[in-house]
C-alpha cells in the first residue's frame, strides 16, 4: 500500500517536525513504548508536529495520520513477541522526505534505527538516539555464553551509536555503561518523565478490589511489568513466602514466565494470596497502583525504572533491588527501600505491612519525589538535546 501523507505547513518558530522511530510501539506495553508515548504526547502538547515510524503486525504499510507502520516478519525466536520491520520501502521513504522531519529520534537499535540513518543522510538533519535497553542483561535470549554475549553487546552499541549525533541515556547508570563501551557521540542524561495528571493519588476502586477478590483489611503488594526472566519476579515470590505478616500480591502483566511463576506460587502454597491479572489495559494501570500499599520489584535490568516512578507519583512506596537505575528516585527511608539481601527485603516489607502511618508518610514523600520528574520537564530537556544535536555536526559521525 502506498502512503501519501499530506505535507504539513512549516511549524512556527521554536517548533519542529519530529519523527520518533521505534521497533516497539502500541499496542505492545513496555518501558520503551511508555517512554516514546510520553515524549510524543508532550511534544504534541508543546506544539510540535510529531509522527512515529514503527513496526506493524501485517505485511502492509499503513499510516493513520500519526503513525507509520512497516510490514513485518515474526522474530519471536530472538525475543518473545518481537517483529522485524521492512528495511526498505521506496514509496514510504519518499513520502517521509516530502514531509521533511527536522529531527530524527530513534529509540531502538534495529530496523527503525537504520531508517533514521538513511533519512538523516538524505535530509542532513540531526539524529538523536535514546538507549533504553541493557542488552547485556538479555544475553540468555540470543547467546548461550554470557561473557561472549556481553562483548557482542558492547561492540554492537559502539557500532550503532557512533553513527548518531547525540545519545540520550535515561539514567546516570546508562551513561556510565556507554562511556565504558567507548561510545563517541555526546551522551546526555535525560530521565523519562511520567504524566502527573494521569499518575496521581486518588480513590481506590472498590469494584476493582472486588473483581480481583482481594481480602478487606489486608495490605496489597503490587508487581507490574513484563513476566520475563530478567524481571526476576520469582525472587519476589520466594521472599514473600518468608514474610509472616498478612499480605496479598497482585501480579499485573504477561510474558514467558507467567506459567512458571504460577507453578511456583502453587508449589509454595501461596495461591490464595496471589492474583495474576495478566496484561492490563494501559488506561486502567493507574487504578491498579491506587489499590496498592507497596510496589515491589527484584529487577536488576532497569534502565529507567518507569514503573517505580509511576508508583511513586500515585503515592505508593517502593521496595526494590538496590540499583543505580533508581538513584534519586527511590530514596531509602523516605519513599521506599532498596534491598540487597533477603533479610533486608523481609525486614523492610514487614515494617511497611505493620505500620499504616509509615506507609502514609512514605506515600506523601513519594508524591513529592515524583513532582520533579514529570513529563513537561522531560520534554523540555529532550528539546534542549535536539538543539545541541543540531549544532556543528561532528566529522566523526558516519552516514
């Protein structure tokens, strides 16, 4: 199918035509999609002309006025539910050139990235890239030898990112990682923000609580995210089994570990205390946060910790693995705790379960923490990065 978007008028001064490119986008739900969506909506609200180029579910190219979707092939043998988009489409490429994006901002390192490179070469416009994923922590999907896998990840990052004009790291942890890889373009830390009008404290839904079969008067522990090995939810389940005070766990999300996790829960005799709710409509995610008394995570692979920030913005204290990705976000003793040992997890959660006043104090501090990490500040920082990327172009950047 040939795509013919109507050309946009030249945006007013200070406004840009921005093309966001990603191999993962709605209806998929993950951190990359949430970040791209927050940026897209924030840029639109600020008056920019924004479109998205992504991978579609069919063998046809489509455009709905906002999102281009490339034909794709199943790539679930590489990563669950992954798809690879068409690397070349002459008609779509010509249409994008006619539209004339002034900034290309890629968010994944595969087919969408190479579309950005071709367009940057043709249009002579800046190419900014956000490095969202710690591939070194995903080697179990594509390489049986961890050390070799990590070496390949470093080489892949250098080869890819050295072609861009500027790299955005969501956290200081990622900036340090990329500097260790000897990536050459400038690297700027821009934490992803959340929509504070959507993620905010509010009344708990008695209908949702009843639908989930939650017991009255028992604190609710929430885990929300993809059920995959790298998210390490099995550790949370094991640790909860050793907590004697009353609790009930809501597990929101789906993925390849859903079956093994349910079997683990049954094996430990925790079935009556755990609710697996599967994939959740993004529109209902704030309701789930508002049901929770504590948000838990044992993930060691976070690059931006968006779910932690969403929980805090909604007033939910966080108990998570100690990790540099949550520096400045989860502040021990103020809005949550970070653990390194089973004893620290058990002790911190027990305190929260037993002390409603402590939960309320940390809830208020959680909301205050999130105030400085909203979407508006995120968009302003990204636009400043666009300004710097549009400056003198480095002669070392490959076409």
